């Protein structure tokens, strides 16, 4: 028979254990919220700032960057530039910084999988601080070029490092993914704020102040990363080839590439398209609606995205159905040359883009081992960038060719073709997810797809014995 008092001691021990578990959950909750707040501010300040390059033209013209390319520099306009050669050089700078922001994700993916996300964060913060310091010099044209390229190289490192908080705090991964994806787009307003600030203070003062702020936020982000990853060692290196060839990987990247091409073409040509279809007054109102709805809509949608990704009862097919429906609705809304439809498209663009990228990063994190997820994001983004950044120029040249008919009609033709491709690739990926979901219901609950799990026979062989 148990001794008298053993039951009392067991209950006391259980109470102590429950109290310790409660304190641990409370501590994890505080750390989780700290990660969400710090990562949101860091990505906002240093993430995709170069995607707001169009707002920086005002500053570059005012400071006469690349004005030496023009014959009559003294008569330069400080609002519209000096000549076509100057504008061409600034376009080259913008293209270089944007390409760096997309292509460098491959390097950060390798760094993340080999040394951990904190290494990406350190590199990204250092490059961002150096970039803004070079802008503060307000020196030669080559210094401006180096500064903007460094800012393009810095953003993905900060983004990848902040996304890495989710690997140490799995319960917070959906919220962190949604917040980082939303702030990545919202950070395009930084150059707009910079341009407004330089109307009242010098470029040197504005850039130096922002550099100091980035240094402080970066120091906090790196310190927090050191804490949350203190007990985690970098995952063992795995070959990425089999995972790149997996059918779900190919179909996901294919859908993202086509949709990103459509959204990139829309961003670059929306102003011209509106003026080709409507009067100047209506076109300006649509421009203003899009400029405001894009960052605000994306920011507000991050809350919805976080809630959706946290739903354990929703399969990946169900989550993608929401993204696919919103993407298709946006694509169809931009087709008719009617003002209500174009206003609807402008309002849907930000939410659709935020949900699309949030689910993309979420799927690459939860469906693949930690040892390859960083490189999958890197190589996937490179493929998406080659399509989304490379083809809009050719499509814009087709639309601008006066010998091929009405510009409004050509815009309709391009968007209709891209809409059909979005619907086709979306249905292919959705069908594959539904098929995998049926197979996965027969596998153990904690099973995570391997390199060959998109092969139906291999998935069936992995079913548990009855």
C-alpha cells in the first residue's frame, strides 16, 4: 500500500510542474510577440525599400545624379531630369538594384541552411547601414549607384533572418510569415518618406538618421535572434536537387512565376494603362487609389493571413483555394475597361499579393525540412524573378509599338493571356494538392513529405501497416 502522504506529494509535484509549464508558455508568448514586433519593424525599415525606387527619382533629379550625361547640365530641371541619357542611367540603376534584391536570395538561402538565419540577418543589416551611409555622403554618381545596389542586396538578408524566428518558434511561424510578407511590400514607402523628408532637410541628414535607426533596430533583431536560436544548432546539410524536382515544388513556383509576372506588369504599367483607357482626371484618381490601397491593403491583410495560416483544420489545398480565388478575381477585374472594375482591381491587388506571398513562404517552410527550406526560397525566388522581372519589359514594348494597333486593346490582350495562364497553373497546383491531401490522410499525422512524396507509388508505400 502507498505510504500516507505520497498522493499529497504527487499532487504538489504536479502543481509545481504545471506552474513551470505555465511560466514557460508565458515566456514563449512574450518572446513570440517580441519577434513579431522586431521583425516587422526591421523588414519595414530595411526589407524591400528599393521597390519604392520610383519615389526616389525626385531626390536623384534634385541632386543632379548622372546629370553629367547631359550636354547642358546648367539648364537641368530639378523635377523631371535633364535629358534622356540621365533618365536612362537612372533606369539602369533601378533595374540593377531590383535584380540584386531578387537574385541575391539564392546566396542568403545557402547561408541560412549552412550557418543559420542569424548570419543572414547580420549580413543584411550591415549592408543596409553601409548603403544608407553612402547615400548620406551625397557624392559622385558611382557612390549613389553603389549605395542603391547595396540596399537591394541587404533587404533579402533582413527578410530571411527575420523569417528564421519561425524555425525556433513553430507556433509563431504563421504570424511571423504573414507579418514579414506584408512588411516586405509596405517597405516600398520608405523612399517616399525619404523624398518628403529631403524637402525640409539635407540628404545627408536624412540618410544618416535612417542609417542610425537601422543600426539600432538591426542590433535588437540580431540580439533577439541569438536568444531564440541559442539552443538550436544549424541543421545538417542536405542535397536540394530532389526537393527542387518534386512535382509540388515545380507547380508552386510555376504558379508564382506567372502570377508575379502579371502583378509586376500591372505595377509598372497601371498608370499608362489607365490613361490609355480613361480621361486624365479618372486616371489620376485610379493612380491615387492604387498608391494608397497597395500598402494599406497589404498591411491589413497580414492579420487575415496570419489567422488563416494558424488554422490547423485547414489543409494546404483549402488555403491555396483562398489565394487562387483572390488572384483570379483580381486578374479578371482588371480586364474590362470599366472604372468600377479597375477600382476593384486596385483595391484587390494588395490583399491578393500579401496572401500569395505569405502562403508561398509558409508552404516552403512547413512542407520541407529545415535543412533545405532556405535554399528552396532562394532558388524559387530566382526563378520567379527571371520571369517576373525579365518579361514585363518585352510586354511593355509590345504595348508601346504603335504599328500593332490600339494600346488599350493590347493591354486587354496581354492581361487576358496572363489571366488564362494564372487560372491554368492555379488549377494544376490545386489539383495536385487535393490529390496529395487524399494520400496524406492515410499517412501518420506527423509525417512530412520527403523528396519523392509527390510520386503516388512512393507515397502509397509509406502507408503504415494495418
